[in-house]
C-alpha cells in the first residue's frame, strides 16, 4: 500500500517569511496529491491539490510542486501570516483504488510568529 | 449550512460504556469515511462506505461497528470503551464522480476515563 512521509513535523517561521513542507510517497501509481490545513478544534480543510499531469500549481500565497520521478511533492507558503498557523497534512492516492482512500502524512505544525 | 456534521462534538464517558457518534453530509457525496486522529495528530482510516456498502475495513477492533442507513449518513458505534479509544474521530465524505479528496466534519473528541 501507499506510504506517505512528511517533514518537518514542526516548523516555526517569522511573519512574512516563507514556509516549505515536504512529502514523499511510495506508490508510483499515486496521481492525486491534496494538502489539508487543520486549525485548532476543527477538521482538516482542503487548501490546494495537484494531479500527476501537472508539475506546479499556485493559488495566491500557496503553491504545490510535484516531482513524479523522485516521488515527492511540496507545499510552499509565501508571506506567512499568523493565521497560517495550523497543522498541515499532505496526502496521496492512486485513482481507482477502493473508496478513493487517501493516505496521509504525519502532519506539520506550522507556527508563524508575529 | 454545514456540509459534514458530526454529533456530539465532545464525548466523555467511563470505561466499559457503549457510545455512538453520528455523521451526516448534505453534499450529495456517495462515499463516507471514519478516521481516527491520535494525540500526535496522525490520521488513520477506520472504515469507508460507498452507497451504503462497506468497502474499507481497516484493522480496527470489532468493538467498533459502523452503520450506514443511507448514503448521507454514517454512524459509528463503539462497545466496551477502553482508555486507548480516547482520540478525535473524524467523519469525511467524497464523491467518486469528480474525485477531489475529502470534506471533513469538525470531529468528535472522545475521552474515556
């Protein structure tokens, strides 16, 4: 089955700096890679996703890059703000698997200091 | 309008008790899931139902029994609660027609004392 590793587990940055979170996956059949943000006391929310036919995707201050050959993908947050503080999860799934089950990374706690 | 709603949000109970968590989604999705999030924030799949049929049943003690009366509802019943069951349980849903990950509920924090 799929295995997703995520680094770092905690990340502290100064407001305005950039933050990068990296994930690797094991199943070369995986072709969908979402990122979720979980704020305190809430469920994870999808913030950006990328499919394997695309190498990069950007949405305002967040971007995701994918390297299929190396089987890794990354989340980039620029001009960080205190409200970006949360736990971020990467995930991966091969299409067509039973129930389209996502395998999650272990999470990264991002702290943005004002 | 809440897309995926879980009740209750908090549940404190004694060891050995039986409890249920309810989940409803109004997104028209055809697949629903239960995930367990431990104290280290790790998200682990427990069950998945597609159109009321069980399709994923990970290694979970048989004290946990899901039930899907229709494709908009997925409930979780837990018998003989143990201390190790303390966690946050998330319900989620997705659609297989335009697959774009999950929509999660806000979670149920279960504390067994």
